[in-house]
């Protein structure tokens, strides 16, 4: 009530939305919002969620990391609890800071990133050959598949949102991209003639060009009973049994499409053409293979470029279309087709080219898979797997991997229809106006529950595996990402941000909304975005730069407010919010029209 009365006293001064032609920061158009707005509940909840994340993450960091930024755990190599899991303890932290959370988040994840790089460079295996000289080399994991690479790179790939001009970050972004562009002779992962990555196991020490062993996947023997194994194994023998069938790794694999994020990172720094050229060449090679393979991405391309090798097994290799290994804990075969990781490549190609052919290709694959539906026991069923005996993995609903991404990229109603009902979508379509408050309250509750869980955790560091703490990480961003940015939640593949809008604070020269400011994206279409901005401070004006897209890829054409339309024709719009004032803005835009950049507005050449 006190806040409401304070806002009411401002009514006399908050009366109109004024347009100016002055340049603030690097935006050609700026507007000043002088219209009083009583603070909506969603806005108060947004600011509370941003604030509550900070002490929760601080408590997590202090409990599980030391003063060097080293994770306090039993350090191991392996796909179950190895280096990628250690870095995943910072999942969602880069997005959290880029949304506007306190600088403590940036300081902690930066310290943790540096510490983990040193910790896993120092860590060595005894039995596993590839990591005997260190699990990391040249600050990159020595060898892994891109399901685990992607998971472990979520932190690095998104930290550029906040520190794009950091010299170390820039050097790493270019060096990491070079690992897959035939630029590092110690890591011959890429065949530039055939335009393929030579193995699904690759990294800073190059590709694995032999059959993988279970030990390669699992790491050195240890007493499993002394730990909590998150995948349910009770003995080291079960660890090995889990990976007995993970032998086929040689040749290119759709998982490797996630490697394009490294080239995209480098391209976002300065638009250097070689990174875009490599990415497009590699992606277009895969589009050609799709066309020659019935519109479906193969999971095995032999070293000579042949789809499926000499026997045409396009579904081959671990994590491929035909991969259904035995789970030793249950004794049952489980389908482990990981094609969803390939979405990152299509996303990156769309981002750097603006060409919807990459979206069309994925949509066509969805249709191609579902075209193999059949009647089974009187019911229409759809496949999700393919092996030597044809299609299998039958389900009663259509194969829908990537349908949400396809809709977000295309903004076509028919693609949205394929997605079906979901909470955020219901809000955007006007069917669930209460969704913002419900989602924000859900995330606030999540923070409380995770902090409670980490406080109950009495496991000593020497008895923790790197993945034991993942469920205690309190960073809660899903509602903020959706509501503030109009964005998809970034996934485990390590892909970049898909956002309709992003915000910058020109006064503090940092990414994210300024203090006291809240934002709600309430409408998305191919050419239009509606966003409400409000300044909850009763005493201080705030200035925010609104950007089209996560990386300035969308061109803002005009803004409409109170019956007036003002041209913008820029990826940036500066908005000055007087105390206690807010407004709903309808912004027209041309999506994927600009060369994307990770640089903040004040770093860009005019």
C-alpha cells in the first residue's frame, strides 16, 4: 500500500509519452515515458526474483566452491560425472546476469569458470589414455561427444552476453572455434575437403579414430558405493556395462552440429567472415546429406563422406537413430536418439544468415519421420527410431523434436499449431493472462526449495561427484527469459540465446535491465512485438536500451504508443522511464535482418 500511495503522488508529473531525436548511448531514436503506471504484480515479482537469485547463488557458490573457484568434489573423468557436469553447476547463471541480476553473479561464475579450467587441466586419469596428461588441454576438454561438450559449454557460450570485450574471452572464443576449422594441428577434428568432423568423439587433442571402449566413456575405476551415483548404478561394473554398446564413434554425426556454436561465438565478436563461411559450408553440407537421405539427418557419415558408410547405415553410431543400448540398472533397452542436440546448428545458421531454409529443412524432417506412421493394434502410431530392421520406437503422438524451435524461428501459425498448448504460448495467445504471475511465483518457490536442499546436504567434499549438486543450483530464470526477453529457454546443447528483445543499462554500462525496471513481452508475431516497460522506483528515472534480438539480429522498424507511431529503423531503441512511469509499446520489426553481434551498444562502431 505504501508503494501504491507513493506512485499515486506522481500522477501529476506522469502524463505523456514524449519522443525525442536525441542520441542516448548508440541508439538513433530515444523516447521518454512520462505516463504513470501503478505497479503490476508481475513487475514486482520480476524484481523480487532477480534479487532473490543473488543470495541463493552466493550461498551455493560458497558451499560448493573454494577460494580458487575449484569445485569441492571427487574429480573424475567420464560421461556420467565428469568435467561437463562440473561446469554445469553454473547453468543459467550467465542468462541471469544478462537479465539484470546483480554483478555478484558475474563475479562468481567468472571465478568459477577460471577455477574449473585450472582444476580439470590439473586433473589426470590413470587408466583412460586420452586424459593421462590432463582432462583439459588448452582450456578445452581433451575429447568428448557433443552431447557432453554442449552441456559443459553452456557457461562459456553464454557468458559473452555480459563480457563480450573481455580479452581472455575473445581469445578463447576464436581459439575454440579453430579447433573445428582445421586451424589447430594438435586437434585435426575437421576435414576441410569433405567438410566433416571426423569423429563424434573430438576435442583439443583431436578426434577418436578407433572403436571407443567402455573405459573411455566411464573413467578410471572407483568405489561407486562410497558415492551417490545419479544414474542409479551401484557398482563400477554397472558403470562399464552402461557403456558397453557405445563403441561406434568414428565419422561425422549429427551431434557435431552443436560445434557450430563455437564458430558463431567467434563471429559474434567482430563479424569476421571466415567463421560465417565455415559455419555455412558445414551446415549446407548437412542439408545436402538430408536431401540425399530422404530429408532426414543421418547419424553416421563415414570418413570418405559416404552417408552410412559402405553398408548404408545412416542410422548408425552411438546416440544415433538406431541407438537403443541396455540400461544395466533396469535390464531394459532404452532409446537414446540425441538428435535434439543438432538443433543448435540450424539455429546458428539462421542467426548468421537470416535464411529460413534451415528452418524449412527441420520442418521437412519432422514431416518425413511422421510420414512413416502406421496402424498398430488399431491405433495410429509414429516412429522415433530407425535401425537395421527399419523404423521403430513407436508412439501414439507424432514425432515432434524441435517443433517449438521451428515455430519460434518461423512464427508461422501452422508451426504453432503443431506445438500444441503450453503455458507461455497460452499467455502469448491471450488464453492465460495469469501466466506471468504463476510462472514467477513458481521460480521463486524453486529458489526456496533448492536453498533448503543445499542446506540439508551434509555430504563431505570427498564424497561428492561433480553432478551431485546440480539439483541444488538455485538459479531460476525460465520465467524471466520468457517474459522479459520473449525468449526460448536456452537448452542443454549449449546453444545461444533465442530472444525477441534484450536490454542494456547505459548508465552502469552493463547488460540487463536497470535497477527497478521490469519488462513484459506479451505478444510475438513475425513482424511485431508488444512489450510493457515500467520503472518501479518512485524517486529515480531509469534509462534502458532495448535491442531487437539476443544479438541485434532483428531490425526495429517503428514503435507505436498511445496512437502515435514513430520510425526507428535500427536494432536499438533508447527508453527513458521517469519515476513510477511505464507504458506498453508495440514494436514492428524485420527479423533476422542484421549481422548479429554480442557487443554491447556502446562498443559498436557507428
